[in-house]
């Protein structure tokens, strides 16, 4: 309902209706007749600025060199001297560039082409994972791909002080490198005349194995029962003497998977001075953690690393890991999981230490956030100033603190105003959703048709509203700071060989224009929807308009229903200036043709005659050329309220 302003004159009331607040964003939940004055039914290729005004969105242009193949990921890398370079992955190769210049191949490792890559920098290394190839890391010069080692072979036992007998001892050996640990060797055994618990000071068994290329240490697992081996000790060489004095650690058993090439995960995050990772197709319930300090990047328990299965065999499968905090404010590795119907869940993990004998090891424990929702998407999860936000098939959610409650986390849906739009997304493509937090806005790229992200929407944290939608799509967002300090907001396209920059200083998309469309709600002109207003004029005020801008006014007339009433194209006037632009008499100012600067009115006001008896009204503003731009400052409806009977066609 629109509030009236005016004076009563006989049987007429002067009506002047200003509409100058738009900070409600787009509302897809309500029908157009229920949308409030500050909301929009549609805002295609627009964005909100200042105190919530609609403006033509940012444009796009190519950035950097042509890679010759579709990009599979990109990331900024900061070197030891605090300068930056841009690392891109294309055609299975890594490339380095600076300031949008030419690319140079980074050698040392390759990747499976067409597989999305994920990045994280810590300890001077840029870790690159894709869930298919072994983990790789970049040190500013070359790539190093973690290479898997083979398990030890030929494990044998030599008795000292012991003889053959009716008791058995079993052993498996593993090899360890700087990254992880192999699976256990083939089980070896030896018969003894005494059980281990009653060995004398002169009794021992020396276990030996074959050398493994690349191994930095070996771990030894023993048991008096076949298949029940547990860790008893480690050695730098290929032999280990068990004299019965070391305690067998029942918490550490031979690994079921070889991690010497690093687990083949996708999602990575830093939390508690450890790398946490998940989304391993071969071990879909596992969340891995590395050691700390100098052992960051090493996932073997030999280096303080390890893994935990979250609800193995259940419905919740880990997708993404982020650093967040518990309800009490303590840092936690936070794991977002998916479920088939899209609900998902959130778990938080913490590490405690324990010592058995002289061996210390890490014990992870996980707690599920009660009533939480999770995500299907790795690149869709973003950390804002206070919350974690993410998508799933049901909507856009946030994880954060519950107001007025201590030590409680909650997940809330914040997409209710666009829920019908979200529920119409291609559900199978929700895992491909990408998002980025910048300037208090979350840029979200989603799939509305086909198999690739083809649209962007924005959730504005300052205005708590939605912009829906932009006609461009991104696989991955990133920022890159050039050597002069200029930061570029970039994204990898769903297809194409170049990065794309998104900027308010760019007009059009990749050199061509795009269409914009603002559609208001269908607003009643009177407090009582039965009443009519004789609308004389509609005024529009545009900020710095450029190009051709079309205003269309529609409404429900007394005798002919809802229809388009008037449509006019606004062509703003420009002023041009520029030194060297032309001759001044016989003197030319400068020796170039000059570049004109455009000046348009910061408050360009126009009006359009309507002269119709209306019950409600709706506005549509459109552009379709590369030079078109405007900010919608306000609309005014002017007319007179009529005291007339309703049309006979409405009588029942």
C-alpha cells in the first residue's frame, strides 16, 4: 500500500506518492502485488549502492594471458619478499604470471586436465589439490608433487635369548616420508618359547625389512594375535630391536591407506596450526589433519597427524572444512557435510594429546552441531566477518552464534526472500556453486539452466538483502594484488582460456553490452485497494544517466484491466571536455586527438504523462547497450484520488 500526500479539494484528493527507498532488495517470495515499496520484483544486472539505490552492475573484461585451454583454477601466491604472483592451472599444467602479463610454466608436477583445483598457502608453500592427483606444493620456484612410496617387504625376525616355541609374535612394518605413511607390509611372524610379558633382560627380537626409496623412517607394529598389530616403536633404519620394554600403543594401528603421496582430498583449511582436509573420494567419511609447527603438511601420525571418520557408514558425508569457533569462542576445525536430500550437517573437531609409553600421539574428537545444516559445495563456503555462509539444495545458510545464548551455535536460512528462485536451481549442480566475500557482499554464482554456473546473485550483509540476478557465471572467484598495490577481483570462467576481471570501472561484458531490467512491485495507489487515482504524471530521477534508458509504466485501469500505459526512452545530455580535442583558432592545445571526458547530470529528472484512472501501478526500467548506465534515485506518482463507483464488471 502506498501512502498518499496531498490536500482535499471537493471530491478530489491531490495525490503525490514518492518512492525513493529500495533497500529491501529483490523479493521472490511474495507475489508482485504484495511486495513492499522498498523491494523489487526483478533486478537483472543491477546492484545496490549508497543507501540502497539500484545501479547498473559492474562490467567484465579479460585479464592476463590466453592459456590456450580452459582454466581449472587460480590463486594468488605471496613470495618471501612479500611480492605476489598469480598461479593458474590449465591443460594440466601450472602457470605463473604477474600484473596480467605473459605466463610461464611452473615445472615439477602436472595435473589431470579438466579437474577443478583448490589452493591454500601456509609455511611458504602453496598447496594445490584436486582430489584426483597426489597433493602438490609450490615454493615460489618449482612444484613438488608428493610421490607415493611402496610398503616395506621381506620383514624377518631374529631372536636373541629366545628360542622357538608355542608362542607367536606378529609384525607389520610401514615406511614414512615427510608427508605420510605407507600401508603395512605383509604380516611376518616368529615362534617364541616365552610370551613378551615375561621376557628377561637378555631377550629381544630384531625385526628387519627391505629399504624403501624415499623413506625417512620406519614404524613397527606387533601383536601376539594375527591381524591385531599395534605400534611399538619407530626407527630411522630398516631394523628395530624389541626388547619388551616398550609399551604397545593400542590406539595406533597400521594405516588402511597409503598417505605418503598425501591424501587425495579437495577441501583444505588451517585451524589450530594444522592443515585440515576432507572430500576424499576414496575415503569419503575421513577428515585428515597434519602435524603442527615444522610438521605442517605431514599427515602421518609419526609427525602428529592423523584422520578421523565422521559417522562412517552414515548419511552425512564431509564436503568442506573451514576454521571457525565453538559456541564458547575457541577455534575449531569445522566440517560441513552433505546428505542426499540437501539438509546436511556441521561437525567440529578438536585435538587432544596422549602418551603411551614414550610415544605421544594426537587423538581427534568430533561433536555435531545440533540441528545444523551443511553444504554440497566446496567453493560455495565463505567466511564473513562473523559467520560462515554456504549453499545447499534448500537455500543459503549461515553458521554463527545464537543471540543471547552462550556456547550455542546455530545454522539459519537467510534466503527466504528468494526461496522460490533458489528451489528452482538445478539441484545436481548445487555442488558447483562458487562464492566470494568482498566489500560486505557475498557474490554467489549458481546454475539456473544447463550444467555450468550461468548466473550470479548477491547477498548484501550491510543491507541484509538480495540482488537477483546477473547474467554471468563463474567457476571460482579470487583476488590478486598487483605490484603497484592495485587489487583485481577476478574469476575463472566456466569455459574460456583467460581470467575475467569484474570491476565498476569496466562497461559491458567482455566488450559487448548487457541488458538490465528493474521491475517494481505492483503497488496499490490507495490505502483501500478498491479506490482509483487519476494519475496525471510519473516523475523519475536518475543519477548520472548515460545511454538510452527506457521507462515503462503499467497499471490496472478502471475499464480495461492491467496493461502497459506509457513507455519512453530517456536520452541523457552529455558535456565533453578534453585538452587537444580540437583547434582553438590557429592554435592546437596538445599534439594528440585528445580523449573526451563525459559529464552527465548527477540528478537527471524527467516525467511522463499518464492521465489514466488507476488502482495500482508498476514500473519497469530497462537498458540494453554498452554505454547505458544509471542510478535510480526516485520515482513520484502524481494525480488525484477519485470518489467514483467501481466498474460494473466487478459486480457479482
